[in-house]
């Protein structure tokens, strides 16, 4: 599937900024029309909007395009409908994982507290036939902890390994896709190998949880609710797939907006849904109040890694981080000084204009940063185009401001303080430095064959 406005060498967006309207594409049907009609058929024909221009022919093959468009509501409903039939051999355990950056959208849109939004969303999903609803914050705990350790190790190897630093964050699939398909090894060798929270959650659900429930991974249909469409691309990666069971870690990604479409088409009001406590991966335990990580609009990789590195490498206990905005609000810098010398220099680069400027500096050898939190969406994850858009495809600034206020009010929990995570490291992952940790929580990056001129793509 190709974006009409793109070529391999240049992306000629109609607008010259990061607020370009997304390309609208009809969702492909997940059946061939031979199946009997069911109660979900009328809900399954919603549109999918591709985020930014990442799905042009530089970044997505025809096969990938078809598979992305199958990650829609119809596939979700197909599984729900199979579960309602008598053939138990085809039944699946439906598990839905909620991204923390999606919850403020539901809270702001329906004028609820974030805790009410989580419980009502859980209640709605279970009313459809979902068996388990999880919060992906625990997966982000793992991702942040692994990223912290990797940064310290890279910093310590910086004089021996050419590509040890800078280290780029790995949680944004739009950024990863762009780096792999366009930027080549110049960049991919610098990307942190820790999986994103979405894919670590896939490992937890299809690995840890499946074992706890005595289930084969292919008997679980795992859906992730996320702020952006690029998460659909991420779920297709070949390394996020269990070949032994012919099972991906994440079977389907639905955006926050797609969930609202389901509510609207079902004529269900969030206010009328019964509150149900969100599940955990641990027996019959339920989640308490919603928590988040440091960071204004994301999982806070920059802040957590910066504080950890300051303590581990320089013995400095950083309590508060001061951001310095540079060329624009979406490119900000954080530094640590010791004995009059800048010993750590981190940056947050959001949106493709800032990403391209960052890459050009790296190419010219003028890159000063040790770590960069890179996110494809201007404004960060809360501004994902699967939730923070108005009907005409432009950012809903009033809604986004409410979402930011809601998100900022959520209590912060340090990943180091999660006792479940510490126990899983010891009992499930066989220790923090084990091979199983590498196999389960980390990945590798490949590069497509692109000419060097691809580095000069105009956005």
C-alpha cells in the first residue's frame, strides 16, 4: 500500500510541517465474505488513518500494507464471534493491553478521572467478550530498566566502541521504521536494543501469563490499545513472533480512536458502562490506581535514564530535571555538570523535522549528545494520531491540553520500586544478566538497502 504523496527519494507533503493531515485508507476485510453475518459486522468497516507519511513506499512493502490493514476492528470482532460459537477448539482467550498514554484520552474525552476511565474502558471491553484487560505500565518498567542498564554499559565502552554513543531510544515504532528503512547503519547501531513497552507486553502475555494460565501462546489473541497507528507496523516485526507456536506477540493493535468508534457504533456511552477493575498478570490480583513514569507526554526514558546514569556514573543524585528548549519546544536539552564540566548531555527530539536535523548533525560528526529520546509525533505520545485528532485530521489542541493536564496529575512510580518486576527478573527471567533477559526483553535492528541520498529526504 503506497502513500500517494511519496517517492523513495523525497516526501512531498502538502504542508511543510509536522501537522500534515494523515492519509485515509479503507480497512481491508479480514474475511472473504463467505462467513455468516454476525453481530459485529456493522461495526467493522471503520477507516484506518496512517500516521504521518511513514507508510510510503520507502517504508512499507505491499505485503506489510495488507497485513497492517488487517489489524482493524473486524479482526478483533472475528475472534469475538468465534468465541460465541460452539466449536471450542477455535476459541481464543482475548487479552487487551492498555497503553498509559491512551487513558488520558478517554478521561479527557468523557470528562472522567483517569482511574474511572481505566475501569470503565475495562468494563466496556469485557462486555464485548474480552477475558482480560491489562495495563502496560509493567512492560514500560522492564523497558526503562533495560534501557538504563544498556546506557551505562554503552557509556563505559564509549572509548572502545565507535557506535556505543550516542544511544537513541527504541520505544517509538515510527522512528524505528524510519531508521531501519531509510537511515541505514549510521543510526541503527546507536539504537537501544531494549524492546518497546508494547512488545515487552507481548512477551509477558504470550510468555509469562500463558505459562501461568497453562495456555499455549497461540490460544491467546492479544490486542493492544495504543495512541498511534505506527504500533500496528511494530506488531508485524518478524522478531516479535514465536515460530514454535505460529504466534505473534501482539495479534492486533487498535488505536484509542478506533475503540471510541466501536463505542459509537454500538451506541454505548462511557458514562453508562460499569466500572471493572483492571487485571494484572498475577493470579487474581487487580490493578490499583493508575500510575505513570516521569516524562510529560511519554514513558519518560530521558528522565529515568538521566537520573540513573547520573547516580551510577557520577554519584550525583538528581531530584529534578530542568529542560532547556532549543530551536523549538519539541527539541529540548538536559545536561549534568560536575566540577565545571558537562558530563552528560541528553536531548528529547519529537517530530520528523527535529529527527532529520538530529541525523544530519550525526552524519556531519557534530553530534554532542549522549542520549536522545526520539519520538515521531510532535508533542510526544499523547499527540499520537490515533487519538488526538479532530474530524478533519488536524490536532485537537483543546483535547490535547486536557490530556496533558490529566497525564501530569497521574502519580509517578519508579520502575525500580515495582516488586513484581524484581520477582519476575529472578524467577521467570533467571536473573538480570541472563540470556533469557536478552532473548525476551531485547531485539536487534536491520537496515534496508538504501542509497546514501536517502539521508537527504525532505519532510
